[in-house]
C-alpha cells in the first residue's frame, strides 16, 4: 500500500473520529471568544422581591432560611450580616441577597450555570481532571496529523505544492500579523 493511500485512509478515519469533538470545541470556542461580551458559563439572575422581614423582626439564621425558601430559586444559605446602612446582606452559594428591613424589599443576585454550555467550556479548558487533559492532548495530536496529512492528499493544480501552499502561508501569516500587531 502506498504512503498516499495510507495517509488518505488514516486522514479519513481519524477525521470521522474527531468530528464530534470538533463540534464541542467549535461551539465552546465561540462562547469563550466572547467572554468579555457576556458570561459564557453563567446567567446572572437579578430578581426583586418583597420580604416578610421588617425592622422589628428578630433576625436569625432560621428566619433567613425560611425567607430564602420563599424565593423561586433554590439557594443555599452561607451567612449573613447587617450593613452600615441597615440592610440585611445574606451570602448564598453563587450570589447574595440584600433586604432592606425598613421596606421589606429585597434583591437576589445569583449566578446560574448555563446548561450544557458550562460543561462544554469546562471540556474546552481541560478543567475537569487529568484524564481529560490527556484526551484533549490526543485530540490536538490527531488534529495536527489530519492537518499535515491533508497537505499531501491532492495532486495536480490544487495540490499543496501549488494552490495549497498559498493557503497554508495565509493561515500562518494572519495569526502572526495579529500576534505581532496587538501584542
């Protein structure tokens, strides 16, 4: 079997293998590219509500836990304190609740994971453990192989030595331009 035929078979089969992972990396890459435009991992929930806590209410952990159960979101109480302005500040997992005892009005600020997107971004960052880091490295090696083997698959005027060389140079020059210009 010739080298070109072997490369074609490996290129094809490994290409099929990486399609699913490439979809995940593509989508999460777009979300992560725009992390300064919006939070790709969490939705920020800001919700105003009316509380039963008033200035005359004796505030303790039990009263606060009962009040938190009235909210539409399941929040986990951590601790609380009274601010200098007389507001009750309650720390919850992934956020905070602030209640003004003089009016009973409260505000919930809460981070909620974006379903599926959060998990994809964790995979993209290789932040889920050492085994996934090695799987991710394997994906990178396979992508490198598919890219390099693809250079030698075509013959004729669209081959690497003619048409492909210019596209490859452009693919190297454009990132280098941005690297040198912006850094």
